[in-house]
C-alpha cells in the first residue's frame, strides 16, 4: 500500500526542510536527492521508483523548493546539507537507506555517503556533477548578459531579488542557457511568481557554484576514495552537455568497484526514455544489458 505524507522538518539556523515521503512505509528506504543546487524535488521523481516496494524520502534541501526560508543562503553549505540528511534519517528511524540522486544530487549523495557510509546500503547516481571550477566555467561558457559580458560572476551580481527587473532578466538568461545546454524541448518562459522563484533558485545556486559547492574537485574525489565496498551504479548520457561525460569517467575511476552505464543518444534529461530504462535497470540491481 502506498502512503504519501509531507512535513516541515526544523534543522536549526532558522531553516525548515520540506520533506515528502511516498510509497510503502514497510518497503526499502530510498533517499532521493534533487539537483541544482537549489532546484527542489520534482513531483515527477516518484515515476523513477517502485512505490509498491520502496519507501521514498524526498527532502528539499536548505533554501530550495518548498523549504523555508526560500532561497536563504545563510547557514547553507554542503556540510549543513549532509548534517540535515543524517538528522532526517534518525528522525524517520531508518537504519540504512539506498541513496539516489542526479546531477548535483549525485554529488551530494557521494559526499553524504563518504561521511556516513554505515547508513548507506548503496548508491544509484545519474549524470554526476564534478564540483570544480573547470566544469562550472565550461557550463557558463558562451552565456552573456548584455554589454557587461557573461559567466557565473556577472549573472550572480544581478540576482539579488531586491534588484527587481534586473534579477528577473538575469534568471531568464540563465534559464534559457540551461534549457539549451540540457537539450530540453521548448517551453514557455516562466513569468510572475514562477520567475520570482527562479530568481531565488539561481541566487542560491550561484552561492554554491561560486564556492565550488563548498567541496572543490580535490575534496570531492577524496570522498569517492572513501567508498570502497559500497556498491555504486553510475548512469550517464553520452550527449550530456550540462555534466559532460568526462566527469563521469573520472568519478567512475575514483569510486572503487563502481559500475558505469552509458546511455546512448541521451543528454541530461532524467525522463528521456533511454535514461528511464537505464535508471530502472540500475535500481533493480541487475547488470546492464550487453
């Protein structure tokens, strides 16, 4: 029987996480980590899992999604997010859980598992992001914001919600660039409240990216080496421009015993049919098809 619930979980420093649980409370506990940083969990995420046999825990990270205060950057670093996840596990009475995530969520999953490996049964990760300056600069290459130029730092200076229209235009520029990099189908540009929420999301994301997600490549790859003995499945699209394939190859090499499944003809979209098929194979624990 599937039972869905939601609650606000206080984690200190004025932050409260929006948490949803879905699926079978007696089933396999699965932590679902969203990307961004700052994106929040999508209602579609449960499509990726088996709600009959799994108990899904979907937290919006500090400042993200429906967590409060929205977009708050104070007391908001990767170390805080890791501590929040562990506090949530203990609150729910989960002994060990499968940890899953995509993009930034995959990065956070590795950092969390390295810090609390006894709480993790295995990792299933999609489109892993390497939190280093080189990859961040690659993503923003070619993005311009008027005569001032482009790149993350230029965008970030315009993302203060108090700047009103300037912040909205910067968020739209980032959104259009991201949609193009992801190869997403054309969608109507966000307006009104949706655009104001986008400003908060990208403001928080800039806070993380300007500090290499408070990890950097060296600390991230060091975390990977601490996961020997933990089963790790990596799934990555061959055409991914948001998180390029060479990052997945480097993570696979750094994670002892991990397996890497390439998805042909697929970019960064978690709901692409080929990506969905590969994800479900990885969640089943079966070896990938030859």
